[in-house]
C-alpha cells in the first residue's frame, strides 16, 4: 500500500514544502504562498488515510506483543485485537480499491439517469425500484441523493428519473451501474401471474459543478415552463414551476420539476444539461467515451449488463464481471458495493490488457 500511494515521495514533498513555509520571506508573494499551501494540504490529505491505518496497525502490534508476554491471554483483549484486525483488513481493501478511481472525473458527484425500456408498465415499475435502490445505496454510504426529475408512467411507476448523488468518488463508483438492467419476476400487473421480463437503462454522468467550462449560447436554447405533475400538493397544480430545456444544436432535452421554485428548477436543469454536453464532448475520444458513458446498447432483450431474477429463483448477476449474489432483497435495499468493487477490478484488468 505504501508503494501504491507513493508514500515516501509524497512525504518528502510535504517536508520540502513545510521548509519553504517556515522561511521569513514566504508570504512576500501571497498568491504563490496560497498555492503552495494548497498543494501541501492536498498531499497531506492524499496519504492521511494510509497514515491512519499505519498508526492503528502499530497499536495492534503493541497490543499483540503485550498479550504474548502474558502467561494467560485475556480473552476480551484478544477478541478486541482480532476485531480490530478485521476492521483494518477491510479498510486496507477499501483504500486499495480507491486507487483504481483514477479517472479524470472519478472523484466528482454523479448524475444518474434511469429510463424505462421494453416491458411496458413493468419496466416503469422497474425504474422506480432502481431509483429506490440507488437512493438507499447513497444513504448507506453517507452520500446525499436528490431526485431532480421524474416522469410518471401511464399506469404506474416512472418512465424516467434523474438523481443527483453528492459524495466523494460518487461518479467513480456509480460508473459500474452504467448500462442496461434486466428484471425477471412474476408481474404484479398481470392478473394471470405470469413471468415478465423488463428493462431499464442507467446512464451515469459526472457532476462537475463550477468546474464546467461549457459556454451555452442562449440562442441555442429553447426553454419551456409548465405545471409539474405528480406529488407536491396544491402548489404543483397552480404554478408553471417545471422547466424543460432543449439544446437545439444537439437536441438534448433536460427537464426538472422537483423544486417548487421555477428558478431552482431552471438552475438544476442547466447543471444537468452542462454535464450532458461535457459528456458529449468527451465522446469525441473513444477512450473517454468508454470511461464516461460506456457503449450504447438497445434497452431491450440481449443487451443487459446486469440481470435481476426474482422468479423462479433469486439471483443478481453482472454479465461483465460475472459477479453474482442470491441476496436480491439486500441488493434492492442498496447493497451494491460488491458489484462496484468487482467492476472496478474488471475495468483495471481491461486497461492492463490494452497496455500489454
């Protein structure tokens, strides 16, 4: 891990910067001083997790040595040592995994768009279930999930939805979810209780926020205001607070109706539009297209990247990585980290093959 984090070199750079900050003339150039301080703090932040684990490991070693010197080991202390060792093992695995998040936007927040595919009402219900799964996942990780737009199905469920997820490495992790998700279950909408297969496409974009440099010509935009649909009380039905943006040169359409304020909905829609334009620019490079949006597939039979089987057995399997689990309930409650871990390792293996 020290080698992966390049700890020796980083600590050497920190030491050199600390020596510069201690010089009497350091603040003569305030702009340069601020830049050097930011650089030093970034380096410290980079290796702080590893240093923390190293200190905990050192404490464990001391505890183990003390236990070894005792004629009769204290059972409670031994149990505490073993428990902490298991925690450290998981922490090291997590740190190793984060080293795979090296993409340009991997540390960014994420914009998650889910769209119903083949399957009719069941597909719309599948979008709603996936929306709940990703919101639960975000909550489990301490991230903030914000549903910024959803379009109701004709009978039930959602035709599409957009979720903004705020948290460190949100985009890097959620890239594993990009693709077509297939659901197999007994349809609750079929009076004959027949098995139904339905599809939904998940698209993941990086929310770069203020870093976005895309300039949008106002003449290239058509802005429509309309009344929101769905839940929201009387206010929803009385004001044209929902916003639809159409970027005429690319025909990209973004809608937002979650906020009661027309101004907030417009700002949110602009943020999503900018992210989509950034992704569109990146597609000009095949490598960046693969990193940002992945290969486009039909939202139907034969195109799934992950399958969720509720009947006649329970299984969730990712076609790309071959990772699978029978814990469908756990997955639908947001326990999808193992799929993300497997995908990150699979992606790194793909990169290594290209390099070779």
